[in-house]
């Protein structure tokens, strides 16, 4: 870590040795920006690097939104810069750009969700801690046996481990985002919002989504270009790809729709029902029908439901990112990954 | 007895003909005849004690007062007293704030008390408005076997919508009850029962100035629900006098010096030691008959066995507010948990803020006992009574279930059953706090485990220094 700034500075000098960017690189960057609808530029000189750094730091002043994250990544990600400057193949730069946009969105929602989940796991730990402490005191007064005590103590450690895992997930998800954003040093201490963006009020049915994808998909453009140069075999590959693209759009929309419904059911039903369960348990506690341990274990179950609700909302945002990628390119389907990468169950405290 | 006494589950026209023949000798089939044939079935909408029904003809008797209940009016028809019971679903207020969905008779559970006189011929119409068949068994009565009301054994069950007629002569006076003997477990768990009092033909025999009656029933109604869990066998959470629990049970009142009889029948599945404060009584009767005076002995608690009745009598010589309750302490509680940890001696106030961050409405309770419950008003599940509640002139009563008060007062009017309010104790007759000094008496040490509790340690140090 100590040597990193120096190392980067040396590299930075090397990268910016050229006086100006090649004309090709500038035009590629311009076409990429036009295609993805996000501003970008070629960093070839110190002045350009300073300008980008300034824009990036201005964007990092407030907690990051998904759109700001994409803007920062497209400006600042050095792998994309390398593609611009290589510029031998315009389509490669375009594919790198759409892949970066999609990857940044995914990393953003993963990072915000993981951080939010860790907050709930902290509450679950507080509940397990209260249970363990009450049981310890109860045992001291002769009101609980060793079995109760060791069970409560063991539960506390399990929930503490859930929190450790949750915090690790949050750290790893954030690092993935940091890499996409191309940040290091003090810039890597950017702020994320406390919660994921809310579910939209409605999910609009995209008219002509398949046609739009056929028109915009970067990989299809590359395949069309190949047909011009390679002939019949490439024509078959183009047609096969077009069929896949149409299917991918439909699959991505189906995923988006079900993710929306699941997230909405969590928001409108599961979470309020869990709140009602918590209330009813407190009423039963008030009536001395159950004791405080039942209250605490119910709260842990509700926290787990809240974690599931966050994950469902995250899955919706991931599905939306994937749907956008299905229209333009950069989706994980192409690379053979699952459509919605689902993080491990983090709902601890059962 | 008449030959035409059974209301067959047959077409309406035939039933009307038969009933009409018996009751008014008319053969015409019309609504008018029907209305005359079957006496009205009075309906009771209130769970409060109704005034006693004094006899207007025939032998004189002291009518009973049914706690939180009433006596069924009858119609005289020749030598018969005719009653009409309607078995039906009812909503019974068990105490203010809790309404149970039960089955009962004529609007309430328990059903109305039937009162008649030894030697009377009674004709009891029973209409079934339940969703399943029923019968009525006249517990303790000597009667023709075919009137005993045991479904399948002595009669076909009364199907929904049908009316049956029971006819018998009351061969002995005493304390009886009625309840179904068809799907009996379910129907009694749902609240179907009533008292049946047969007064002696000789008004002087076993005369009492006040005569109270109630039946013991137990229900298991999940907190927040309204219908009893009929499959429960032991773990009931509502122990009732006449399907009422404290603080919803009427007070008993007596003028100082009156002879008071209290009749109790037990249709729960466990025994109930019914205890009266401040007086000795004798069991003067059971559902088997009157106990001869020379066979009685003094008691302050009468254990009422399952499926049995006890009549106790005493002279109300002591003024005051005297508790009358089942002596099983859980039976003077309303719905409560039985699996709770005992937090006595466990400090937890300091954890309250921590738990409140998770559960904003949480309050630490039970550190010293459960009396918190009687003092605090907190949100409970819907339709659920506090485990203990009630307020007396000196503070919370901390009771529930089978608990009420006998109020003995000087100078009450003979038939005045109104609540006279709390007893005004003569000066100097109420337990009082000692405010003078006294040496700390030696006490046993508490359990070792409680040393950890700081407040307990402080107390221990104090008395230890006094000891050594």
C-alpha cells in the first residue's frame, strides 16, 4: 500500500507521455459516448488526466448513484482507456464500454445491498447478544440451566459469524465497484447511499424491445461488419446471434418482471406482515403470554425477512441492469454467467 | 304421560298435528296453531345478572339468582310447565373487552336456569339451531329412561332445524344441570350447559334468604381469537363462573344475618376447590340430594368434583367484602403463558435501551414478580383479557378467572341484589403499615446465584452486618 501511489504515478507518467491522443482514439471515444449515452474522453495528457480527476472527484462528493457510478467508470476506468487508445478495432472498444457499463451497474447494486444487509446483521447480533446476556444473568439467578446458557452463547457466536460474513461481502462488493470505477487512494473512500433505490411505482412494458436490441446491440453490429468482409459463414453467425439476442431480450424481461413482482411482494406484504408479527409478539409479551426470549427470536426472524427483502430489491436492480444490457450489449448471459448473480444467503440468526 | 310426546323428525304437517293435539287439541294446521303449540323461546342479549323470577302461582319458593345469567320464563299449560330452549351459536362477553364465540341456549352461554317445583310436570321444547345435531341430558334427574337425552342410547339426536320435546315429572328437589349428550366433548367445550333448580314443594324445607347458582366451565381461547379450541384436554386458559371471568363476574350480595345458599356445578375436566373468605359453610346438598343436617360438617372450601354439584349454606354474619374463588391459583388468572422464564432477581433494566432499539415498544417486566401486570395498562392481542386485573378500593386485585366477591352489608333490603359498592371498614379495622422502629430480624440467606445482582448484595450486606 505504501508504494502504490508512487507505482501508479510512474505508470501515470508513462501513460501520459504522448503529447496528444491519436485522432482515431478520440473519434472512437466520441462514438462510444454517443452510443452508450454517457460522456467519455480520451486521457492522453497530464492535463486531460487532471481534468478527468477533477470531474470524478466532483462526482464523488455526494453518495454515489447508479448513474454517477456509470459516469465515473466510463470516464475513469483505465481498461476502457486502453481500448480507446488501442483503437485497432472500434467494435472491441464498444464492447468493452457496454460491458463496463453493465458491470458497473451490477457492482453498484451489489455493493449498496451488501452494505445495507450488514446493517441488519448488526441488529441481529444485538438481539443475540441481549439473549445471551439475559440467559447468562438468568442462569446466575438460578432461572436457567446450563443447556439454555450454552445454546444462547452458541447462537451469539453463530450470529456474530453471520455479521462477519456480511461485512466481508460488503467489503468485496465495494472493491468490485471500486475497480470498475478505476479509483484508488483517498478517492476509494467514496460514499454509498444507505439504502438501495426504491422500487419504481410500475414496470413499463417495453414496446419493440427486440427490434431495439437488433438495432443497438454492439455484438450484432460487429457481426454485421464481419458479414461485409467474410461472407456466407459470417452471415449464418449473424443470423444465429440475432435469434439469440431476441431470446435474450425476452428472457431478461421475464427475469425483470418476476424480480419486480418478488421485490414488490416483499415490500408490500412480507415486510408489513413481519412488522405485524413483531407487534403481535410484543402484545403477547405485554400479556405475559411469552417471554423476552420469544420477542428477541421473533425480531431476528423479522430481520432475516428484511434481509431477504433487500436482496429481492437488489435482484430487481440487477435484473434491470441485465435488461438494459440485453438491449445494447455487455450482459452476463453472453459470457455464460447466470442472469442475476444471487449473493449467498446472508440472512443469519435463525 | 301423554302418548304423543316425541317430536319426530318428520314432515312439518305431521309434527304440527301431533303437537297441536297434545297442546291445544286443535287439528288445524296453521301458523297460529304452531305459535300456540310451541311456547316462545325468550332470548337474552345481556351477560349481566337478571332479577330473580318469583313464582306467581303454585307453591311459594325462593327463586335462585344466576350469576351473570337469568331464569327461563315458562308457560303453564294445564298441569304442565312448558319451557323452550333453543340451542344456538352465541357471542358471550366473558368480561368487558373479550367476547367469545360459543354455543349456548337462548342467546347466552350458559343457557338460562330452569326453575320449577318438586312434583311439577315439565315439558321442555328443544330447538336445534346449531350446525350439528344435539340432545339435552338432564343431569341428576330421575326421569323415564327415554327422556335422559343420551344421543343414540335413549333417543335419536335432534338434527339441525328440528325441535324435540322432553317431558318428565320432577321427582325430587335439589340442584341439577343440563348439557348436551351428543358430540358432548365439543358441545360442552363450546359452552353448552345450564342450571336446573327444583325447589322443594314445602316452602319451609331448606329455606334460604339468598340462593345463588353458577356453573364452572373452562375454555381454551387462543389470545386474539374468539372460538374455543375444543380439542384441548388440560391446558385451558379461561376458567369461568357461568362463562364469565373476573373482573366480569357479578358480585354476590347478602344482608348481614341472612342465610345464603350458593350452588355450584362443575362441567370442566378438573376439580375446583371453591373457597369463601370470612365464613364457615356446610355442604347442604349435592346433585344427589340434600345432606341431612346431622351429616354435615363445617368447611371454608368445598371441592366440587368433575361432573358434580355442591350446594353450600351459611349465615352471612360477617360484614365486608369477602373473596369467593377457586383455590387453584392458576384458576384465578386469565390467559397466560406457561413456558415463561422466571426473571425474579434478574436485573434487566440496563438492557432495556438495547432491546428497545430492536423492539421500540419493549418494557422490562418480571424482575420482581408478575405484579407489574396488575398495575400496567399495555397493548394486548385483540380480544384478550389481561392475565390479572381488576381494581379494588386499595389497589389492583391482580386476579382473573374464577374469582368474585361476596358483599355482606347491614340493612340491605330483602330482595336487593344491587352492588352496594366497596365495604366501608370501621376505623381501626384495616391492616396498616408499621411506621415505628424495629430491629432487623435475622433472615435466611438468598440463593447463592443472586449475589451477582448488585441490589441483592446491598441488602445482604446490611443484614449480614446486623448478624455478626
